[in-house]
């Protein structure tokens, strides 16, 4: 910023933009603050900095507005007219990463009626917690772009949408150079039933090996290409010397335990018995985390791109990294046999697993082995040893390659210390839901070999508990310094969700008192009551739906699911921006050298909101891609009868997933037979009027797969004896009609991720 006193501050500029009754561009801002000559040049630089920092955004015409807000004048698209006659719109252009598009109420004031699909140029203003808009003029009607795949049938080309809810194919009027099988963006024209599609952009072949993720990448707007300028900066950063003053931990046999196919190794661990007389039977442990803050400095191109992405996105066929590969898979990654920069969390653990003390240091480490979870487990079970890979060493810190008993000697103290940490976990009784992940196995050509639940080993639990301990220590260390913390927050369930759960549990004669203090152990106790019951899956599904979505923010509300009062994400800075924020705060608070940063409170709030939104985007994209792989895998089994479980019940039918494989598909109520089925919302079931036959949440049953669509990931089932058979569903009657296929209802994030580090 210029040193001249008449150059406005960031806050003054934001106040002016917010209060201006007209679009505020650089000229208007300069005029308002009487800036001339060099000050105008300094203003231009300041506005660019504010845009890079995420404080303001620029609209078409170069007018500025608050980031996450709307320009004073903008184009809106009408999306709904409710029963009360209120007209609602959304911005046609929205680029605020991680911030949901606002719904804007239109004040028509006698203008001609507006309908969904109409476009207006409008003047906007904030009203309380929402937005209102005053139309200036109605614009030519436009159509939203549609993402789909080109296919040929009957001598014509058709566009098949990628959304599960899109059941129509549209004839293509203009291929735009696309070919059959291409993933494309297209404009829809005309009105139902004579709508056509015009291809405007060819995106690639989603059916090519390792390419199903292309659909999700383009649908969700996930950045997947790094600019040449940014890659050049990454190369310069990667060449940075580690510098003096790092604690030398290279003599310790620190190991990294990860998935077999991991490319980015964020963390490594070590433990040994504590020789401190004040900690009898206790342990010393180190959780070494890649020192990303040393390489990715605040305000750099790398930093801005990392914040824009928010996190790495993991698909079965590829990883879209938060950082360029020269950093994420090489220089920052804790690979065995080479010196790496780490931010080390030193823990003192009591015999009962309590954290007695902690400290943080910048260190240099040399990992003695990168071990797969399965291999580490095999060594500890005595089923085999991991062969050592060749490594580079120097004479000053020779770490011989661990093999056989040598490797077990390194792992055994880790396991023993983990047993203590696990005692502490059991004592605080975190939420314990059995939520296995699906694992997609591809061959070397990217073809699907199998879809199966991911095995849950003690090795997974061990690393998870070490990461939780380090995350707790990071939060508490920052609190002790009165430094800002980017907490990982998971709030207790809302009362309305608890009321619904109480009503649901009552149908199984399970009492649930609303007046009690709700803890994770409360839900574990409920699940314990139905440990062997047939309806255990149903109850677990409902308990999961009762939970809230975890998020990031600087105000501590605890982590309900983990039963922890203070919790932050510290252990995965290669793949999560939240962890990088915590690293920078620790570096600054403990004066550990360059790369530290203490953001202002308002900035922390904004970063938390943005990265929480980006995390939800990644989760949705990952889930949709797995659904597409599952549908592709199951497309060869259409017509087969399979074991399934009901995952959701609505008035129009129920959703089910195939046991051990996954995927979600609809069984419409109209296909349950001619009997009328009523929706019991309290019991979460459909009940036949005549027979009393019921289809309930969590119920296991056999279903026939009648459709598996790899493009959308949609599945459709029917009862084993065919559509409308009645069979176990009831006798002839009449069933309610519903949509042919609807997207499944959203569910909260898993509280205990299987095989995924925290």
C-alpha cells in the first residue's frame, strides 16, 4: 500500500462500495477519495491486492463489489415463482468460490409478469440476511448450459444429460465438431416437447480409461489445470533450501503408513517409551507433518490457487491436487530415504492415553519406510515382512533399511502407544458408526475390476488416533498462545432432528429422552441396544441422518462426533487448505521462521466459509464419480437379482443400495404393485393399505436391477418378480405416482471416515 495518507484503507474502500448507490469502479473510487496521479496508480495496485485476497470481486464493466455479494447492477435468471406470487432469481454469473449462489427476491412493481427462465437486468441491494432486486429491463431469454454425452440412435445424434434427475435425451441440432461418446456442454433451445441441444464446447471422452471423473470435474467447476506461471513459481519454491535452525530428527526411525497407492505422504509417526519419571508407563511420540507453509508462502500464486481449490479431490481414476505435483507428490511429500522439511508435533502420552504435553518444531526428517496399511498390519500380525526399497543415504545419518524383525521393532512401540491412545478414545466414547467406504479397483488400463467395501484394519485406526492427537495438540497450542484457530467444528444435532429420531425410535420400543444431555455415547448406547437386531441398519441410518455437517471456522463449538472440546485439522496440509492455515498460525505463534501468518478475525471467518463450501463440492464430486463407476460396473449385471438395503423412503418410492457394492437407485411406489402405499414419515416407511406390507429405512431385501446408467450414475430397481408383481409388496390396488428418477436426498458427512486420515 502507498505511504500517502490520502490513499484509502481496505475497509474504507469496502464501506464505499457497500454504500454506493451506483456501480463502483476504479474511477468512482478515485473520485470519491479525491485521488490524483500516483495515487491512482497505487489505488489500482491496492484493488488488485484486495481482489487477490478475496475481499472484493469484479463484475462485468469493471465495477467492484464485496466478495460473496452481488454487483449493484447485474443480470439475474428467474428460477421460481412461489405460491405467494413471489418471484425468485439467481445471478447468471457467479464466481465466488465456495460461497453458495444467493437467491434474490424480485420486486416487479407493475412490470410484466416474469416466469422461470426469464432474464432481467436488475439493481440489487442487501435486505437483512438476504437480497432483493429491482428489474431495470427484461432481456432476451437464454438457456442454461447442459452437460451431457453425445450418442447416436435412429440415424440422429442425441444428448444424454449427466444429472440423475434428467431422464430425457435431447436431439442435437448442431454437433459443433463433437463425436459420439464425447462429453460436451450444450445450449438447449425451444420449449417442451420440442427442445433441441446445440453443442458449444467439447470436453473429452468420459468413457476413456480413467476418465469418469471428467464429468464431475466439469459439472462442479473443479480447477484441474495449473497455469505455466504458477508451475514456474512452484519450481522455484521447490528449489528452496531447507535453511538453518531446524531440529534434526533424521536419526529417529520415523515411518509413514498410507494407502498402497498413495502419492502424497503428508504424515509420518514415531513412538518410544517415555523415560520421564513423571510419566510412568507413558510414551513419547512424534507426528511429523509435511512443512507446506515453508514452500507455499502467503499471498503467492501458489497460495491463491490453493485457496481457490480448497482441497485435493480424490477420484478412483485420478487425483486433482491442491498443489502442483512437484510439491504435492515430490518435495513436500515425506518419502523414505530423503531429507524432508517437516513441522513436528512432539507428544507426551500417559499410560492411560491422555496428552500430558506437546510442543511444535520445524524439523528435518528422513523417513525410514513408506509402508502400506496392509503391509504394516501383516508385519504386526506376523504374516510377513515388507521388503525394503533401495534408498539414498549419506554417511552422517545412516538409517539402515528396516526388514523383518527390524521393521517390527519400529512398529511395535507405535502399536503399544496407540493402545494407550485407544484407551483414551474409548473413555471419551466418540460417535461409533459403521460406515464402510467403497473401493473401486481398476486395472492398468483403467477398466473396473471390482467394487468392494474398504477393509478396516488396526493400522488404519492407529494412524487415525495419532492424527487426532496431533490435531488436538495443534488447537490447544494455538489457544495457549491466544492465536486464531481454524477449528474443525461438528455441532450437536439440532432439536428438530432429535425429535424426529425420538419418534422413529419409539416405533421400535426404544426410549429416547429429549431432556438428557446429548453426547456421542448417547447414540452409541442406542446402537448397542440393537447390536444383533434385524433393524440395526435401519436405526444406524436414522442416527446418521440426525447428525450435522462438519465445517471450518474460528469460533470453537467443539467436535461432537469425536467428543472433543478443541479440534483443528493440522495433519494434511498437502491436500487441505485448512491445515495450511493452522500451520501458518503455529509458525507465527511459536516464531518458527518464514511462512507464518495470523489472519484477522473477519478473514478467518471468510476463509472458513469458503473452504467448507469447497469441501462439500469435493465430497459431492467424489461421491457422484464413485456412483458412475458403480453404475458402469453394474451395467453388465442388468437383470440380475441382488441383495439390497433401503437407504431412503419418500412418498413417491424408496431408494436402495446394493449390499457390498453401493450405488443408489429408486424403486418408484407405482412399481410396488397395484395396492396403494401410504408414506409413514415417522416410521420412515411405505405401508400397503390392504396387506400392511412395508418398505422401511434400513430394511434388507432382494431387488432386480433394471437399469444402470454410467453417464449419470443412476440405478433403477424393481421387485424380483417384476414391475407391479405385488409379491411381498402387497396385492392389487393402486399406487401413488412419482418421478421416474430423483436424485437421492443429501446426507451429512461421515463422522468416522473409513481409511481416510483426519
